[in-house]
């Protein structure tokens, strides 16, 4: 009798085979996955496997997609284990919604995201190189009391 592995079992098997330590990753993988470097060796094999998939497809992504991946990795890394578990549960709930409802939730989420003003990440600000001209700081705006 021949048994074929499908679904979660196939992912679990592949994840176990890909439970690489951080030091075993290629320099390119390490660069892409740098936001999760400190916790990599403690991650479950299944999570490492998924992240290796992200790293594999990263070179084929547009610069905008690559920025999004980096931002999400940094955001995920900053979450507590409890917050991560809550995010996983919310995602599972989202996946259970009918397609129309998922589209509605996505649309509302995108509208909300577009309304928020986000400051650039410090990692996106170019480093200060000694001896190079520095940009001028914006002039302070004077506060003028309003009299009636």
C-alpha cells in the first residue's frame, strides 16, 4: 500500500527537514530575514520553513513588495508571544469568512491604513556619514499667541 502525504503533514515533514540554524542560512537569506535573526533558532521548524519560502521569493518581488515584507517581519518580531498568538487566531477567523466578507474586511482595513500617517522607519533613514553635507533641519515654527 502506498501512502501519500498531503496538507499539513507534508508541510510538517518539509519543515522538519528545513529546520536550519541561523548559521546554516546563506548570506542572502540572512540579509532578507535579518529582522528575525535573534529569534530564528528558537522558532518552530514550521515557521522557519515558511520564512525560507518568503526569502526564496524575495528576489522576484518588486521593491514595494520587498519593503512590505521587511516592515512585516519587523512588526512581527516586535510582538509578544501573546500578541502573535492573537494575530494567528484573528487570521484563522478571517480565513473562515465567506469571500465577500473577506473582501469587505480587506477594503475597510486598506481604507484605515491609507488614513494613517506613518513616520519613516529609522532603518529607512540614510546613515550619517562623517564629512558629508548634512540636510538642513526644518526651521522651528514660532508659536504666536492668538489675541481676540
